[in-house]
């Protein structure tokens, strides 16, 4: 199995399950690690890339303004992205940025495709289920859960009130949904994108890991 992609609702424990699956299979795990590779491609920092990471268009525009300010050359000298125009604006020392918002997203795509060629990896989010939809030797998984159960998970993990947890879940899920729709033109909730959808409200982390590992072994045996 070349690649397992993971889509997850916030608080569904998808990252935790993905890490354990990667450990049991001996696969490399890529979540925030993707930011390192993308930052290297566009000659910036992980912190700046994370401001865009799985955000909707509004968040991405703010990210670009920060990334390509006068003290951050960003993509301007990167050979993959020629033709970026920089003019003058009051907001950034009278410099206006005319950038295509798809440039950094294209870098995510490039990194994900390279990981598929490398093989034996688990990739969390970043539109990987769409980027690799037509690739063989992939397993696309989605993790969902009842809102109440997810809220309890977030409350315990992040020491939030129930109201704060519910608000954070809604915000992050909406950002991820808008990001996928805006840049990949798919609805992340679409079940046809996935080989399997796991409701972690009805299954423990340990059970989910066992099911996925068994599925990977069976798919390998059937090749």
C-alpha cells in the first residue's frame, strides 16, 4: 500500500488513530511535517505556512499578505512560481501584492504527490484524498463522530469549556470544508471520496487501528 490518506472531523481522534496505524505498519507519518516540506519549497517558515494550513480563502488571503510582505520574499525567487507581481500598497510600506492564491496550495499538491511516489506513508488532511484520488495503491479514510463525543474529547485534551469546544469544532470543521471546496472543488463530507468512513463515537481507537491495519494487509494480499 503506497499511501493512506486521512480526513477527519475535529475531535474525532483521527490523528491519533493515523499515528498508531503508521507505527504498526512501519509507515512514515505526515501531518504537520508537510509544512516543513512546503515551507522549504516556498522559502519561508513553517509558522507562516501554518497560517494557511487547511484554512478557507479569507484565511489564506491574510496568510499571503503576511507571507509576501516587504520583509518576506516568499515565492518571488522560487523557480516553480515565476511571474509573481509586486506593486505598491499603503498596507505594506506602499507595496501591493498581486498573487495567485493557488501557488502555495500547488506546493502542497506537489509534496503530496512526491510522498505517493515514495510510498508507505500516512498523510493527514491537506486535500490528499482528492490529490491522490486517481492514484493506485491508496487507501482513503475518513473519521467522523457525534458532536457531543467530539466535544468531550476536545474539552479533555485542550482544557476547554463545552461551549468553547463546540465553537472550536465548528470553526475548524468549517475551515477545512471551505478549504477543500475552494481549492479542490469537492465536498470533504462526500462518502464517495473514501474507501471507508469510521465513526469513532461507536468504535474505540484500538478497534479502529485493528480494522485499518487488517484492511491494509488484506489489500496487499489481494494485489
